[in-house]
C-alpha cells in the first residue's frame, strides 16, 4: 500500500491569489448577471427561463465549490481573505460557511472510517438497519433515493441554517431562564460562557451563522420587493433545490460506490481512505469547470490544501500511483445509489437486502 510520502503533493499546494481572484470574478459576476437576465426574460416570456435557470444552477454549484476551497484555506494564500470570501460565497449559497467547513474538515479527517463518520446522510450499519421495524426500513430506503435529493437539497441550503439559528436562540433563552431560576444574580456573561449549544460549537460559528442569516434573509426580502415575490422565490427555490441536489449526488458518488473503503476505526488507514474511499468522477470538461475539479477527489483527500486549480495537474503527476482508484462516469451514478448500508463485518458498503436474499449477499 502506498504511503502519503510516495505522492508528489507539495508543489501543488501553493495558492495563487491572481488565479483565485479571477475564479471569484468569473463565477460571482456571471451569476449576478444571470439574475438580471432572468428578470428581463420573465417579462418577455416564461419559456425563456429554463436555459437561464440551468446556467444559474451551474454557477451556483461553482460558488459552492469555491466556498469549499475557502473552507480549506486553499483558494487564497491569506487565511483572512479565505474567511471573507468564504462568507460571501456562503451567503450566495445561503450556507453559513464557517460551521460547514468545520464539519467538512471532520469528514476529511475520518474519511473511510465508517465508525466515526457515516456519510452525507447518516447511513446505518447492517446491524442497525436490521433492528428497525419493517416500516422504518422502508422509510430509510425511500428518503435516500436520488429523487429525494431535490427536497433534501432545498432543505439543506435554504431551511436548515435558518432553523439552526432559531432553535439555537430558543435553547439559549430556555437555558438562561433556567439559570436565573437557580440563581437570580447570574450575569449574562456567566450564562453565555456556560451554555453549550448543539447548533454551534464556538462563538465564531454563532456569529457566522447569525450574520449569514441576516445577509441571506435581508437579500430575500430586498429582491422579492424589487422583482416580485412570486418570480423571486420561484426562481430562487428552483435554483437552490436543483443545485443542492446535484451537490449531494456528487458528494455521494465520490464516497458511496461498490468496493469503497469503509473500515472500522481499528486498523483504519488515512491514505487508503483517501485513495480507495474516494472515487475519481470522470466529468466532461464543462462540468469539471463548474464543479471546480472536485471530481479529482482522491487527490483532494490526500491533501485538502491543494487549491482546485492545481488538482488536475497533481492528478496527472501522480497518475501512476492512482491506477487502482475507482473511476466513475455520469452513467455510473445511478448504480451508486444502492450502496446505503455499511457492513461492519466485511468493511464494505452494501445495498439494502431484499427479503429473498436476507441470508445471502445483499442485492436489490
């Protein structure tokens, strides 16, 4: 098995501020321009909107991919610039970038260790699945079908961050009242310092969540007033739902596929997790651009500090060490949707078993 030191990574870990700035400009400006074009087109005919919506979805995907790089502090050289641009791109995507990046960093730290990280949809082990009722087993399979990524993508981007702030503030108020009942002299500072929220882990995450919500909700109100609530929310909902669904699907197939490295914590290996627990998704050039080369996922997991604009070159430089990685194409993606259970005994991902094959190799 290869060691991380076998790979040539360091030359490709250098960030280029000029390339990063150009990427921001060639992504954000067209996305904003497409909103103006959509409003103009809608005043002529709604039939002009579908191709514009497709382009808006693609540019929003690219915004998310660049936000992802900022979260790894790889897009720009400066950590501060990455934080600022990450917040901006996160606001465009309606996603608080700071907490998202912390969760994503945990995924990188544990990729392939399925005892600690259960993928994008909190997948169950075969043993856990067997303990569910028949109805819950059907529900588990249903909500993890590809079509459910549309409402799932919308919830993930548009609703979940707003809900997290509301529920987090509510929990804090309840906690504060309980503290005051126990000790009427308790100060606000003491209450804040002793409070532990399940919706954010640090003060920095709270402020990022708060300001993201202020920016996002304010933009909703302003744009709905400027162009009309029906047109704005109709376009916005469709774009977020489709972009979120595509993002979830891409992330899914980069880790859930036949033969993926899915090990227990004992004897888990980071490099094997990167190489064998991540796929190489072979996309057409235009989709590679819109996804900022995240399809070179093995290289990305070997070193998250490699910016997207260096991933392809790094992949080519190390191709002789990547001959055994799982290569997927767009046509292979539907087949990956079956692998939604973790078999701890065989350290592998498996489909939900049918009734006739419960005691044999699980198949659909």
